[in-house]
């Protein structure tokens, strides 16, 4: 049974979409925006354009919607800016991550054989770098960009066929993530910290960017990264003068050489590890053996660069014997171990968000091949998802997959009755015909 009549939900949906229509250059595009969001909120299990629109619109509207997503000149960047401006919650931890869109062919923009956590292996897919704002209660998708491998950016003919703008150049995932971070901060959203996995944490320049922004962070790192256990003191010889002045490599002097974080974990005595518990939302409690110590990342020391001292967190989950996870954390020196552990584990909502976006809103179901089409589909999906999150705020609904599914079904029923008034008349007739005891 629905919690409330569909009318108020649809009115809130119309109000939510109104500011975004200013980004459209033509009234037909504004109408198509509502139609596409309605399609994303439909009960179609497959959210490819033709499948989902068959549930809520007449067949002739398909071509208008296809033009709206694939060819219309409206700006996806402008829609992102309006979305960030409209968020009712404007402070939280920024979760930087990426997700894969598995594909079968080779024509979709950005597609290629690359690793994705979605598959857990190398597969044929597109990769989206995303930024989500986690408020401690809700997650909001606030930015996303398509990662284009070098095999794409170096192929002019391929890019032209996919309508990739000439201004788009190859960027690593961490470079894209930093750009998304700047976009979010520029919108007036307060980012209290940044969390990411080792795909970003391994990049020295990514961590350097966060230090320059003076942002607390917790990032996963690989076992091969090296650190100094003592603050290094470098001896740097004078420059070699000549036509091309150069600086010789710095030396460590009396400072012990750097070691891998894996070696650090293996050398720790048993009494250095403590069992710490934490919880992901309403899920069962989790625990692991953890240890933390202050270290200095050892990258670029031979060039005379000494990085700021940070925390190295080591974690051995109880349910995965012999497995150790490693994190670099930029929190104050006196932070207790429990705070470090619970801080980095705030990344858990990102996987649930991906599941909801892909299952309920078909984030990865888009079958178009062009760069503008992909960006249009993703930003409109984010607009629809933000409406669902605003409904959660309205109803004080917990962050669960079932809660999103219930809201989507309720909106779909409302849209169905709005587009087919005869259904409401049939329902009213049925109420008079059914026995009162039912």
C-alpha cells in the first residue's frame, strides 16, 4: 500500500525539476527532461531508452527523447552546477571513486579492455570517475566524468565519430578526481574530508593536491609503497654548474632507508595490533586487527622533496586470514586508532550508491555511443537520484536499497495514473464494487 497519494509526490518531482529546465535552450528540451526522468523512475528492469520510455510515454516521443540525450546542445556541465546548487545538504565527506559500465562492442565512447571493480577483473567497459557527498546519513552524486584511455584520445577518427570535443585530452583518473573536487568546492559545498581507494591513493600528486588544499584525507594504498619510519634528513649536494645546471641526487646520510608498507606490517610485534570494531549503517558490526604509526611517504626523496608526515593504518580483517589493507591518513597526530579506522571506513556508502543508481535508475544501461549522450544520461540520472534522496529526507527514510526501490515504485504508480486518468476511474469503481470487509 502506498504511504500517501501520488499527487504530492508528483508535485514535489515537478518542483524539483523546475530549476533544471533553465539549462535547456528550447521548451521541447525542458519537456524531454521530465520525460526522461519519468523513464528513469519507471518500473522497466532495463533502462535503455526504448525499454523505459515504453512504460510511461507514447511511442512517437521516443525520437524526441533520443534527440534530447544524444544530439541536443544543452550543457551537461550546466546541469551539474544547478544540481550542486540545489542540494539541500551542503556539508560532508567527499568520496572519490570510479565504476565500470560493462559493454560488448567497441564503438561506445571510452570503451576498452581495462580493470574495473564492477567486474573485479579486466573487461570490456567504460569507466566513470565519480564524486559523492556523504553527509553521514545520505549520499549525493555531485559530479562524474568519463575516463578516456589513451587509445581513445590519441585516435582522432575514433573521437570524431563519438563526438568527443577537441578540447578533451587524456587525463589520469586521479587528475579527473581532482578536477571534480574543485568543481564541488566551487559550488559552495563544504568538503570536510576526502576518501578514496588505492587507485587514487597510490598517486603522489593526488595526495599532494589534497595537502595543498589542506583537506583531511584517508586513501587506500598498495603494499609496495615505501615510507620512512623516522623523519628523514636529506643531504643535498650543491648544484653542478654549467650550460645545463643540474642538481645531483640527494642522499640520506644517517637516516635509515625507506621500507615498503608491507614490510612495516610484517615487522610489527603482536602487541602492536588491536582489535577495532565499526559498523556500516545498519549492517552487522565488523572488526579487524589494526595498527597505526606515523610515517613519511618516501616518494621523490632523491630529488630533495620531503612529504608531510601522516598516519599509516594497517588492517587485517578477521574474515580474511593473511590479508592486510593499507591506508595513508592525514589526520592530527593525536588521533586515536578507533577514529582512524572508522574515518577510512566511511567509504562504504559509495558501493550502495552505485548499486542503487545502476539497479533503480539504469546508470550503466545507456546504449548510446557518443560523448555528449553519455554525459547527458549520467547527469540526468544524478538529478533523478538526488530527487530520491530528497524524498528520503522528506520521509526520514534510512539509507537502504529497499527504501529507494519503494520510493521509485511509488513515483512510477503516480506517473502511471497521471498519464492514464482512466486508471484512477477504474480504481474508484473497484472501491465501490469490493466488499467493505476487504
